[in-house]
C-alpha cells in the first residue's frame, strides 16, 4: 500500500488517495500503465481527476510521474493485501504515463 499525491508548482503536494494498492510495476516511461486499487471511500479526489494530466507522486517505491488517470471503475479486489477486505467497495484505476515532453496540456 502507498500514498498517491499530486505535485504542483505553487503549493505543497496534495494527497489524492491514501492508501492505494499497486497492482502493476511502477514504470515512469512514456506509454506505461500503472494499475492500482483504492477503497471507494478513499477515492473522492481521484474521481475529479479522470482524463486530466497531472504530476503524481507515490511513496512506495518513491516515484514521480506525469500521467493521466484513464480509468477508475468499480471492481472486486484482486490485491493480495485486501484478501480479508473483499466486501469493501473498491475501485480499480489505471494511469497512462507521459514522457517529460508531454508534461502539460
């Protein structure tokens, strides 16, 4: 589990969701996808970020990446850490990662 934050130039990083549960390798190369699960109750800010490019930071492993939240849908959890919490409402999200030259649009 890790914390997902949004990094901005004009203020400190803002927590977007905590905790999130990473399902895929965290790869910050252009075109990569980062899949994760989050409890629905912890996803309020994420729901407003679908389709928007942002600079994100996750703390485990420590990594910053430019990305767009391209999916956030209801799911049945598959993350091993959530085995005993399968009854909780869960969302699965996917970030599409952009290269440094795609930072802002």
